[in-house]
């Protein structure tokens, strides 16, 4: 017992030979000691852990009223976090990668039979089709794109190609697609869709000052089930001859305000005034040829003429369509050599196989085509869609 205090001596630490530090009876923790060995119990205003020291080793008092511990609104031990933006609540982050069921075939049967527990994945054919659809839906640079479909030789499927291409684009895209018949003679584009109006391109020209909205233009067009709109040509060849490059330019100015894509079904004459107007405004060229010797020569001569008249950019970025307008069971033409010839001059070559529905020459409906023909038109739409990403440079 300490005779001065009457209290028992503090226990001695056998390792250091010094008394154990006093223990706070409330917390069970040792009292803190100052630089001179004095004992100081924890006081309000000191931070957790070793008390901060001033410049001379003295204890540093925390400012009055300052809370002790972690920052306000943060629990002890919680790491600081930066606030997240609204983009962090995307469906990809919250839902993860969504596994889409196979569309057809044995893969879909397995997926459904196992309630989705087994996902065999998409076939190569389906993956290729999705890629073609995505290319068909390419955003149009500049907001408007003009495609000229032409051929010097008649009866090779030029108008049919115009309708098939436009229908595939209209069916798969969400914007507006229109086909214009710029044939100086009586064009047959209007025969490929069910007519909803007797109005023609001449009527649109005569009333263009009254057009102020899309509904006004729609009164002059006909639309098929694939959402392709058609602006028909005059049925009187004598009047059609008056359709000039200036007339086509005036029509183009109206249509570019309401449509993303305009496909022009050209005539067979390169020297006609309307043809010069079409070529001067075209962003892309589709040249149609039959898989025959004379048809191929005519198509190649067309490319020569275009290059000689300052339209070489349309040739290099153009697409050649080999249209099988007749059954080729007895044809001896080497299509591979024919395709290789045009591939050396143009961007791409697409073959459209023979189809009974196309041979009828009536209204074209995509659902009535054979699967191989629909696939060919999808391929054509994808190739043309690749060109939508590039805007034709404006003349300086």
C-alpha cells in the first residue's frame, strides 16, 4: 500500500520494469500520457488515436464545436466515393448482357426446351443477316442521300432494282425513303406499286410553292407495304420530254426537306437533260446490267462515259447489279469473270437471282420473293447503306 495515498501500488510490467499505465474504467483503454509522463484521460475535442501535437510538443486542441471522427455523412471505415452520373444507370449496367433467344432452327428449339438455360448462340447465317441489317440502317450523313439507278440497255431490270432496293430500305429503316421516276419516256416505276394517286412529278412541280409540310408532299406519292413512296412520271411521252435538269433540281430541293433517301429511276439516255441533272446531284450510283455479253458491254461503256464526263467518283464508289431477268439454266456466261471485271472498276457487285415474282412485271412485294432473292436485295441495301455514312463534298 502507498503510505501517502493509501492506494495499492500499480502493477509493474516485468518487461520494462515500469508500472502499467492507468486504465480508463469506462472504456478499458489506457490513459494517454503527455511528453513529460503525465497522465491525461481522453478529453472531448481530441481526435481519435494519438493526439495531434503543436510545434513544441504540446497537445493541440481541436477547434471548438468541430465534430470528432469521420466526415459528416460517412460511416466509420467507409471509403470516400465520387458521385455517379445518370449514365451509370444504363440498362447495360443494371441488367447486364441480355441474351437474345435464337430466332429459328434447332438452336431456338433447344433454347425453348431448356427454358433458356442452354443458349446455343446464333448461327453464322443469322449473324451475317444482322450485320447486313445494321449496315442497311446506317445513319445518313448530311440528312439526305441521292441514289441514281441507271442502265443504257432496256429490259435489264433497272426499275425492278429501284423498287426492290427502295422497298428493302423502307422496310428496315425508320426514316422516309422515296423513289422518283425521272424517265423522259413513259416510266414504269408506278407499275411496281399500288397507286394511291394519279398525281405525277409534273403536278408536284406545278404546286411546289404550296408545299409547306410532309402531308403536302404525301398527296403526290403512292406508298407500298414496305413504306417505300413513289413519285410517278408523266404518262404522256410528249409532256415527259419537257422534264429537264432544272425540273429535276427543283424536285430534288423539295424532296430533300422531307426524305432521308431519294432513289432516282433514270432513263436509258445519257445525253438527255434530265440525266445530267440526276448525275450532277447524285451521291451514289447503282448500275444495272444483265448477265449477258451485250448487257455487260453496254454497262462497261456506261462507266467509260461517266469517267470521261467528270463523274469518276460515281464510278469508283458505284455498285453494279447483275440482274438475272431470265432463267439462266442454259446460259454459258461466266458470272465470276463478269463480276471480277466490274469489281475492278466499282466498289461492289451484287447478283440478283432469277425470280418468278419479278418476271411477272407487276407490283413488287418483298414477301412474295424467294428467300434467295430477298437475301440478295438485303445484300444490295447493305452495300448501298455503306455509302450513307459519307457525304458528297460540295463544290467550292
